[in-house]
C-alpha cells in the first residue's frame, strides 16, 4: 500500500486511518472526501519540531491555506503552533471566522485589491507579503489612512529552478510572482519599502515551487536570499528579522515518488543557514516555511462510486465515476498522478487497466489514467489516495455538480467539516 494510513480489513475493504472506507461510503454517500486528523497533526508536528530544533523557538511553520481552506482546519493549526498564509480576502475571512490569531497570518498574493488590503490591515493581521511596487504603495497609503503601520515582508524571486513541473515552479525570473533578485529590482523594491511611511519592513519571502524532494534547492534559494540580505545591510544598514522560504516539500502521490525525510532536510537546511549567517556576519533571522501539500495531501482520500465501465474496442477501459474534475481538477489541469485502489474489493486481483473518467462534460475531464483495478462494475467503490491538498480548495460547480462533503476522521469521533453541496445551494447566488 502507498503509506501506513492504508490497509485492508477482513471484509476485503480498504481502510483509511483504521476505518472501513466502504462503510463510510455507505453512511455518507459518494463522492466523499475523507481527512485524517491524526495524520494531519502528525505532519504538523514533523515541521513544528524540526523547525524548533533546527532554527530555534522563534521559527514558525505557516500552513499554506490554499491547499485546504476550511474553518475546521484553523483550530487544529493553532493548537499545533502553526501560523498560516492566506492569499485572498476569502481565505483571510475563513481563518478569522475560525478564531485563528490574526497576528499569525501572512497575507500573500500578487493581485490584492484595495478592499482586501483594508480588510487585512483592519483585522490586524501579522504581515503582508508584498508582491509588487504598486502593492507596496497601496499597502502603505491604505495603512496610513487607517492610522496604522503595517508589518510587511517582500516577496522576491531568487531565480532558482527546483526542477519540478512548470505549473508549480514559481521561483524563476520569468514568473508573475514577486520581484526578481537577479535584475537588481529587488534592491530597489527594498529601498522603496524602507521609505514608505505606512509600512514596517521586517523581512523577505521566496517560494521556489512545489513537489520538491530534496533540500538542496531550498539551500540554493536561501543562499541567494542571504546574500541579498547581506548586500542590503551593507547598503542601508537594514537588518532582516524574518526570512520565509516558502513551501514545497514533495509528497508521495504514487509509489514512484520518493519519500522526503522532513526532519533531516530541515536539519541540513538549518545547519547551512546558520553557517552562512556566521560567514556573512548576519544575525540569524527568524525562519518561516509554508508547507501546504506535505501537511494535508496524505491526510486525505477521496471515494467515488463507479457508474459504468466502457470498454472501447481497441481503446481504453473507462471506469466512469460519480465525481470528476468538479471535485478534483488536478489531473485535467496538469496530469497530476494519484494512486487508485478498489475500496470494496481491495483483495481482488487488479486485472484491468482502466482510465478513471469523471462525469463532467469535457473529454479531458479524467481523474487518472493507467490504473490497475479489479474489473470495475456499477456500484463498485474507488479510492483515490493522497488527495487532501489542492482538491477541495480547487473544486468547482462545473456542470452544477455539488461539491462533496469532507469527513474528518478522528479518534474522538468522526465529524463532517464541510456539508455536501445540495441543489438549493447551487442556485442560492442566482438572481
Ligand atoms: C507562496 C506559496 N507558499 C506556499 C505554497 C505551498 O506549497 P506546497 O503546497 O507545495 O507546500 C505555495 C503553493 O503554491 C505558494 O505559492
């Protein structure tokens, strides 16, 4: 099995977090998202402990809310000693509704509107991660007009290629996020921030991409950021207090993906950064990292019911299910790989190679290709593993298919943390 959250019970049913997935499907219906609270907390603790040990107690992991943003997530994060990043007024609103401490929030995003800036400043959030010179002026002016001085980090692009796929590779020069180091614009950006009266520059942020399986791209990014901090200090005397290295450790979606040793990777990174700070006479900044998928991906699993099997003469076998790109667009978007198992016949021989097709009206609306399953028939249950990240948060109502519910599996008792979207919900914004 892909990881130790999965198993097979005496009934031949797939188990997730020790629970019978076929029974859960019967009780809650499908499509259904499952989320394991234990796994989620375990992943949080890996980061929290490794960062405290490596970087010291003033470091803090921030959860990348974009990967799974539901109110129920935030009390768990708060208890686990996390901060969080938000990238929109909607994510900010969600975190605040959940009572998450505003001063632990970092407001990201390259297209913040004045309304969102006012909302963030007014809510007293910890930091804006400012993405452009225009935004810098706007945050400064709006904060001043509200009688506040807003703490900020500046998002810089260090020009590192982490060799991940293009859609999740964000640290290159030619990208729509941040201000590049290599062209000299970052220095001008920092000097502009030091002159802006409505903001207090505290530090810098970079995010080089996602699904990164080695710590060395982070080391290379950190080197460039630290060199920049050194140059800025020499030029202006400014001492950087926070360095945020973004998110991105990879997760095992399939058995072909390597496993990242997060504690060892963070320890190696911490050693390197401490050594560089010593060498370049820099005060050790407070470190932030922003894991998203490595917190929630393997804590999630999705269940579908097969509606039909289409065996195309000379072509593929399509197992058509009751969900699709409306609840998980990642395969349609960038051919994201997942591991798929039969949930109700987990011991049967996986003797048919299938394409798992969604129900949405797009020929590219597949969920996965080339998966081996016991020849599926109507009513069979299919489980897609490691779906906790960028799935619920990317779900849509395409074809007016309602979003599935999310069931949090917990030793203290399972509970729904998002309801199934029903027909009345689908028309509630229509005028
Ligand atoms: C700025 C920023 N931080 C953190 C993340 C989280 O990345 P991951 O989910 O791969 O850990 C992302 C992902 O897009 C991001 O853009």
